[in-house]
C-alpha cells in the first residue's frame, strides 16, 4: 500500500511476453512443450532483448533419467507452433525457485537468466 492508501499489484502482473510486437502467451507454449514425452515440467519466461523487447526462454525439468538438448526441442516445435513462438533460449534444471507455499517464482528465474543472457 502506498502513502495514499492505494494497493499496488506485484508478482504475476505481466505473464504475456511481447517479442517484436507479437504477443506470446507462456501457458500456450508450456502446454505444447509438456506434450514432449521427456518433459516433467516447463516454465516459459520472457527475458529482455534490445532488438525485440523480449525473447522467449524455456526452463525445462526433464523426467528422471532423461536427457535432451535445445536442438531436439527446436525440432520438436518446428512446423507445430509459429516460428516466432519457438523459444530462443533453452535451460534444463533439476528444480525451480519456489515460495514457502510451493509456488514457482518466475521472477527469480527471470533475474537469474537475464544475467546469463544479457541483451
């Protein structure tokens, strides 16, 4: 709450990714990538990009004893989703940053990977 008594909403205020003027909905991509038999979970986030405003990053948790590469997932996406929606960056993780109540903290992943992929 600010000094005037107004509340400010923070957190998931901006889930949509805008890449070069195109709207990309993370949930749509997450549901598509989850169809891959090797994926246990996936989180899609937008990270800053000088040229396009944002780029799409897929953070994937693979099922036990599975391996995969970014190239495999790019091939999995080609011809099935629009080219501009295919993530530019792919990360494979064992776990996601979580709140005490068990919710995934996308903002922490965004901060972490924006350092790795500076625009």
